[in-house]
């Protein structure tokens, strides 16, 4: 995987910050014990003396090495046991005075077996993702602010249902989708006129899914396509594209609002196809009808979009209703 070196620097800084934080925590624990429980500190001091004894023994090349080594080892184990028991007795965890590592595999060095550790790549990915989401209003919407009162309930608009009934189902679906989010899972196609809550509901899903620890990228199609295009033609490292493939959940908002280009059409296909093959869901929202989508993106893309859960949005422009409410 290729990444912009900027993200490598951010990841390196994070790893050393993590190490410094763990060192500080250990120093704090040690001084707490030294001040309040000198008898425990003494056990620890004896324990570390056994380590020096082992080094001395190795250097001395003594003839009774094995016998002495066995003795020290026994003492070492006994002291370790005493230390752990004393810590538990005062209500601490048995590893309270151990060196702390966030990543046990590489001991926070960022290297394992002479190679970069997985935790380092995780940090690189997180930095790249944060950068991509920077321009998005990710924290602005949640399910609790979504009101069905904005949708008319007086007459049926489609399938014998009122706009409120349709939107009530959409809301329930999205809540459940976010709640049960797992991989692999199906994507969602949100279709409908402007101001009906597509972005609001997709951001609400994003917030829940992020809370569960999944990686999420949200972006408008013009924005995401534009970034990927710059990387493609600017001969830059393909951070955006990698992220678009890699994120656990991708939200491509406003498909159809981007400038019409063959490059975007094939990019859209590649993204959707790639993600489907790896079982990673995409939420696509659009003002276009299925026919418009078909004539713009072609049947290979649209037949994939049709396998997603289809949510038709109904009602009158909530953006306008809210703007009017504010004025009054
Ligand atoms: N049911 C709702 N309850 C509360 N606020 C809503 C609701 N639906 C939409 N809004 C608010 O109205 C505004 C427009 O909604 P949103 O951006 O989600 O519409 P959209 O369907 O994405 O429109 P567009 O197609 O123009 O992108 C936003 O500020 C959103 O928070
Ligand atoms: Mg929108
Ligand atoms: Zn690691």
C-alpha cells in the first residue's frame, strides 16, 4: 500500500507520543508505589537486582554457571510472584509496575521482525482518513434530530403510502443498519429530490458506525472524485483511492452532482465494483432517477447499484421548510 509520506510522519509522531505517554504512566505508578508502599518498592528493587546478577554471572564465565543461574532464576520468579501478590493486595493490577505497551507485538517501537508493524500502518491509515473527512460535516447529524413531522401524512404519494410512512421506514431501516453494522454487508442507494434528508441520514449512519470502531469515509461525489483525479493525473501517491477502496464504510454523497466526465464514470464503476468484491458497503445518495443513473453511468454500474438496498425518499424540501421556520 502506498501512502503520502506526510501520513508516515504523522504516524511516527503518534507512535512516539504513545510511547512517551506509556512511559509517563509507568513513572507515575512507580513513584506512587515508592511513596505509599515502600515495602513493595523494595521487592521491585530486589527483582531488578536479580537481572544485574544474571548479567554479572554471564560476564564472569563462572564454572558453576548453570547452578548459580538456576538459583537466581528461582529467586527472580519468587520475587515476581511476591510483587504481583502485593500489588493485588493493595487493589492494583498485577502488572501495575510493568512497562506499558499499547502494541504488545512491537512494544511500541513501530517495528516487528525488522519490518514496520501493523500498528504503524493502522496509524498511517487513520491519519489519511482523518484528512479525507476533514471537510465533511461528520459530527453534524444524528438520528435523534431527524423528525418525521416534516413529511406530509395526509395523502399517499407512492405505493399507497404517505411521505411520512415512507420516510418512517427509511429512518427505521437506517437506524437498524447502523446498529447491526458488520462486514461484509450490503450498501444503500438513497434516491430522491433535494432537501429530503439523504445527507442527514447517511451522516447519522456514519456517526454510529464510527462509534463502533469502523473506518468511515464520507464525501460528496464532486469532492471525492476531484481528489482521486488530482492524484491520478498529478502523479501523486494514491491516498484517496486507496482509502475509497479500503474504508469499512464509504459514503458517496450527491452522485450525479459532479462534472460529467468519462474518467469519473469509470472511476465510479471501479470503486463500486472493488468494494463489492471485498464485501465492503457503500452508501450512494443521488438526486438522479434510476433511468438517469443508467444513461450516465451505464448498465454495469447500475446493475451493481440495484443490488444495494434501495431507499426512495419522499416529501417536500425540508431544507426550505426549516429555513421558513427560522424566519418566522
Ligand atoms: N427529517 C428531518 N428532520 C430534521 N432535519 C432534517 C430532516 N431532513 C432534512 N433535514 C435537514 O434539512 C437540511 C437538508 O437535508 P439533507 O442535506 O439531508 O438533504 P438531502 O436529501 O441530502 O438534499 P440534497 O439532495 O440537496 O443533497 C439539512 O440541514 C438536514 O439536517
Ligand atoms: Mg445531500
Ligand atoms: Zn505495533
